[in-house]
């Protein structure tokens, strides 16, 4: 059985590892942070020569490539690049290409150019590299304060002919020859990275498939993107208008309900006062009641007292209902505030972390979900209700 650390690395895995190492150590200001860099570049002791010449460029190029091979003593015994040592190897290759970029900037004013083709070229001359160096040297020696931004391309000959492609072939041919001579069997992996990163990718225009109803695909969406965006904005505006209208209607209903409760509570208080006065009058004339009551009228009196008790009961129940209803409204309002606070927290979390595509909130009823939809939409996110029955909840999504 093969040991895990002895598994060989294929070109795709190597390309991924080198690219990750390059991106991780590249800074926003263009510098490359690595202790494996070429010593004069690392310590910033190297200075651009007053007279740029091809011989110095070629010598420095050879020294940089040799440096990045010699810092890997294990690979000098032709060890395979495997899972165990890929990190060190990819770091060194990433630093190699960062140093090559720096070298070309110092001598030609332009980083490593992109290739056109699927193989590294072989050139028989280096005259266009010399022309590029001379062009940049003339620009540096120009003491005119109103210098224009320098551009290596187009690189023109004395006959005013473009030599861009010839220069690109020569520079990559020189780099590949030195690299192959120094790194030996590891050159194939390095070549795969170069062809992946520095080869211009041909892009083909996608055609809309009109045979599909409705048409779909990236090409269709790209062509009609403006129409889609406008339609989505109109849809959101209509939804917000509906939500605001529903909110206003609900506020009006709540106001009417509060007014009705207030009038009902006042009537209950008046009814209680009338009942109290009636009881006091009844207790203040006990003799009159005994005179009126006869044997035949006893059931009627009992029935009257029973009826009086039943009539007083709704007043008590009415007051009790008023208290319970107020407590329920207060609880519902508190629940709504907690749900809206949960939505605000989720919104802040998605704003701070751009990698979060969506967040789901706790299940709520339709009334609370409607308020959550309105709050989230006003914050610039999309919303959707997911789930069924009691599990139905609001999901916050980013706009596409």
C-alpha cells in the first residue's frame, strides 16, 4: 500500500498550490512578502544600474533561477514532488516568479508578458529584449518633468514595425532555457504553471439557444441583464408598496380596535356603578321587600336575584377580558420586537461577512414575517419565505 505522503502531485494540483502561495504572499502595493526571495531583492540592497544592458540582465536572470533551486536541498536528489513537500516547493516557485516580475520591471518597465499558444517558444535571437531594455533606459534618462506613463508596448523597430510578439517569444525562451537547465526534471511542473497563468485564454462568444422556451443560459442573461435588473427593481418596488399598504391598514385596524376597547371599558365602568347603586338601594329597603314578597312570589324573587347575578357576571368577565387582551398584545409586541432584532442581527452579520450567501431566521407567523420582509428589503437584501406550516420562516439572501 502506498504511503499517503508519497503520493505524487499531478500538474493541476501543482498549479493550484503555486497559485495559492503566490496570492497569499502578494500585497496590495505590488510587493511580495517571502523570506525565500533573491537576497538583494529581499534586503532591498539591489539598485538599478545606471546603464541597463542585456549582459547584466542575463547574468541576474541566471542567478535568480539558481537561487530558487539551491534553497531546496532535498530536491537536488531528484525527489518526487509529493504531498509531504509540495508546500515548500510551491512557495519557492511562487517566489521565483515574483522575482522574475521584479527583474523585468527594473530592466524593461513591464512584468512578465502573456503568451499566445500552448507551448513555451524557442527563439534564436535576443535582439528584441535588447531593444526593450534600451527603450526603458531612454525613458529613465529623460529628465523632462512632464513624463507620460511608460508603456513597453507597442515595441517598435527602426522601421516602425511592431515587435511585441517577437519580444515575448524571446523573453520566455530565455527564461525557459535557464529554468530547464537548472531545475532539470522539475521543469515540466514549472512549465505547466507558466502555460496556465501566462497564456492568453481564447474566449468564444456564447450564442443564445433560441430553441429553448424560454431561452436561457449565460449569453441570454448577459444580453438582457439590464432588462432583468429593471424588472427585478420594479417587482421589489411593488412588493414594498404592498407591504407598506398592509402595514398602514393594520395600523388603522389596531387604532379602531383600541378605540373600541376604550369605549367598551368605559361602558363597563358605568354599568358597574349602576349595579352598585342598585344593590345599595335594595339593601337599604329590606322591610319593603318582605312586605311585597308572598309565598307565590318567592320563586320570582329567587329568579330575579339569579338574573341579577348573571347580569353582573358579564361586567366582571368584561373587565377580566380587557386585562387578558392587553397582556396578550404586550406579549405579541415583545415577540415582534425580538423577531425584528433577530433580523437586524442577521443583516449586520451578512454586511460584515461577504462570504455568507444567505441566512435563515427562526420560524414565525405571517404577521411577524411580513414585518421582517419589509425590514430586510429596506436594508438592500432579498427575502424569501421557506418551509411549511409552523416551520415557515424568512430567509435573507444577497442580491445577484
